[in-house]
C-alpha cells in the first residue's frame, strides 16, 4: 500500500511538472525532454519518442526521439505518414486510439503477412494519440522496451495514457503560441513593408518637390541637370546617366548632360532623330527596360538603328519626357555592374520622374521665354523704372520665401509637439488591445482567476488615465498653436492638488522615459493646492522633461532629473534640474528664442522652451530663470502665484 501511495504521489508530481514545464518552455523539444525525464521516474522509459502531424503538408515530424537501437530522424525534416497497416505509429495517429503491442503480437502479425515495417522490433510497445480539445489528432507519443525484463503493466499503460492526455494539452498550448508568434512575425513583416512603401512615397514626394524647385532656380542648364541627376540618384542607382533633349524645329537630339563610368564624354553631342536608343524610346513613347541579352538582340535585329555609346551594359532603362503630345527628350540610366540590375519598380520610378521633369522643363522654357520678353521690354524702359521693377520683384520674392519658410518651420514644430501625446495614446491603446486579447484568451482557456482579473482592471485604469491625460494635452497643444505666440489666457482655471497632478504628468511621460536610464524624483508636499491652469503646468513640466531627454542626455547615458515644489507666501516656487551635459552661455542666451534648437535634424523643433517661457510669464503670471554651464546640467527656477491675479 505504501509503495502504491508513493507511486501515486510521484505521478501527481509528474503531472504538475508537465503543466509547469509547458508554461515555461518555449521550445517543444526542450519540453518533451523534460516529459521524458519525468516519465522515467514512474516507469521504465529508456525508449521514448513523440511524432507530431502537420495538417498543412500531411507530414509527420519527430521533435523528440530517444532509442537504444534506432537512429533519431531529423527533428526539422518532415516524413510522409505511412498507412495504418505499415506502421504502429501511423495506426495510433489514424485511429486516434491507444495501441499496446508485445513481441508475440508482432510475430503473429508477421506470420499473417502484416508485419510492421521499419524500426527494431520491441519486446513491449505502447503508443497513445495526442488529441486537442476538439478531439483532432496532434500526433502520437510512444514508449517501448527491448528487454523482456521490462514489460509494462496495465497500470503502466493507464498511467502512460494519462500522461499522453496532459502532454496533448500542453502541446496544444505551445503550438497555439507558435502560431501566435508566427502571426506576429508576419504582421511585423507586413508593417515593415508598409513602412518601406511609405518611406518610398515620401522620397518620391521629396524628389518631386525638388524637381518643382528646379523650375524656379535661375542657375545655368548644366547645374540644373546635375541637380536632376542627384535627385534621381536618391531613388535609383544612377552612376551612368544622361539627358537627351529633342528639338522639334529641326528634329535633332542633343546630349546636354552625360555621366558614364567608362566614357569620359558622350560619343556625340548632337544627332538626327531616328538613331540611337533615345530615338527608340521617344518613338515608342513609353519607358523601356533592357538587360544585356535583350539589348544585344535589339541591336542585332536592327529595330534600333546605330547604337551610340558603350554597348557592354548589364542593365539599361530609359524613360521619355512627354507632356501631352510634346516630346521634350529622354532620361537614360544604365549599369555595367552585374550586381546592379534594374527591375520594374526602378523603371516605374524613372518613368514617373521623367513625366514630372517634362512638366518642370515646360515651366523652365515658359519662364525662360517670359524672362526674355521681360528683359527685352525692360531694355526699352528707363534705368529708374528698371531698377524699381527689379527692387519690387526682389522684395516680393523675399517676402514670399520668408512666409513659406516660417510656415514650414511652424508646421514642423506643430508636428513635433503634437506627436508626443498622440504617440503615447497610440502606444497605450495598442497595449490595452493586447492585454484585452490575452485576458480573453485566458478566459476562454479557463485560466483567468481573480488575481488576473484584478490585474487586468488595474491595466485598464492606468491606460485610461494615460490616454485621458495625453488627449487633454494634445487638445491644449492644438489650441496653443493657433497663434505663434502662446495665448495670454488659458481655457480652464480650476483647483487641483499639485503633487497628484505632477504624478499624473510623469505617468503620461512613461513611454518617453521607458528604456532610458534617467530617473525622475519629485519633492512636493502632498497638501500643496493650486487654483491655476493645470494645462499650462502640464505643458511646462512636459517640455522641461522632454528637453532634458532630447538635449541633456546622450543616448544610453544615465542621469537624474529632480523636480521640487514649495509654497512661499502666496507664491509657488518650482525648481527643476537635471545633471545632463548643460549648455554654454551663447546657447543659453538663445534658449527661449522661437524655433531655436540644437538638434534641428534629430527631432528638435525649437518651440519647447519658447512655449514654456510664454506659459510662465503669460497665463500663470510668473517668472522663469535658467542657469547652466557645460557639464553642469540645466536648472530652471520658476515662480508664479498660487492663484493667478486677474486684472480688472
């Protein structure tokens, strides 16, 4: 009785261990190895293997295989499932039933002409199916003995079937996790593709903007063509590049711009329409893509007359510059390098750019004609009228450029400042969606307990507070950017506890602080109450912390930020300091200037400190002082009334 009780306790321990291992192991082979070790503690298990069937390709894989005589198959290589009459493992998988077979049973089967094929004959063999919750087969689990002294009792057979049931549940969960990870990987790859496509679209848009600017430049033709070459080179590999212009008056083609790795200059500068690849592309009125063989075949067939230039190309493409029925010329890009071969995507980009170059060239020609007419007219005018006209034109152009430049800087600043709260909201929403999905899966799997439900409620509460805080901040930012100078009055005046509010602001900044070795300390008495503008206080604290993270600390550099608040009479003193790199006196003098930033190309808009200054001196009616030195960090000292003074 004691022996039986000990064995039952051992079985219970094994079952618990299987459940624990399934939740901690990410690799199926590692899990099955643990199952094998646990099984060996309650019965003879020198020979043990697991076969898993793949419903997608109909193959069977052996992720774990231990045998005294037979070699283990490749765990990553699938094997075509034999028929139930050929393999006991296949019989278990097909019939979804336990199979127990002795050496005598195997011998009798061989006498009847139905011997199992493959593998060393066992003295005693047990196979159990692995089934999911829908009773669909996952595979088979097998234990066998080659020693007549080690046979499996009926109790062993029942225990092995019980073990198979628990392994089935564990494997189903692990395979579900594998499918989830695969889905995540596929989604990640899809997002990466979308990001690449978006980046490609942004590059195209930037290139179009640059091409449009070419028509407004007064540079010489060679400079314009060189700039066009540089623009297209940002989109496709264009070491070998030429521009051919078509002249409809005499039907000639000229080569005003030519860059080639093998030829220092174009073989001809002018030739008659009808010869060369430029004529071929213009005649077809569509972009062409050729490799070395198709290029040679085109030349050999005579379809293209008199090839000009080096014909030893690896890849070639040309696109016509057309505007309606008007032919302006051709853009040609070619490669001599076998590793640089153009495809349809590159051809589409070149054709797209060529069509817009045609528009720019039409505008350039129109501007040139207008300029010539204007110059002819101005030559007839008096010197004073000419000077006045030139002055007015220059003034108008300067005003226009300044307006556009100011608008561009403001838009960049808006995008940067708004991105922080909205980005936090997006991150919080994504996190909440993931937690909801995991909780639903736990609920459906019967794994959701009271602690898990409470934890889920805590996550919802924290996430909603983050989203509420940041949507309010985003709305305040939108309102504050309606004018370049921050509005001198705020939308909301209310009473609030400063310490709690500072905690809420820092909570909303956790996505910014996450992963950075920067600690934030708050020194504020819990009883400090304000009747003021919480939106302004939130914006001030946010700008100071974000500016420290962006400008004060290098990437990966540890640091500390301290925020202290105390009341002095009817005033609040807010001290903020970081131990970052600090700034010199010249930079410090420009700190509150609008659009001044030390990281223009790295996410700095130059509006953070400017907005901070306007909020403190405007709606809050206070003062702000700043002290800094290289290597000494940055220290703000802000004072404002506990309740803003209202003017009659």
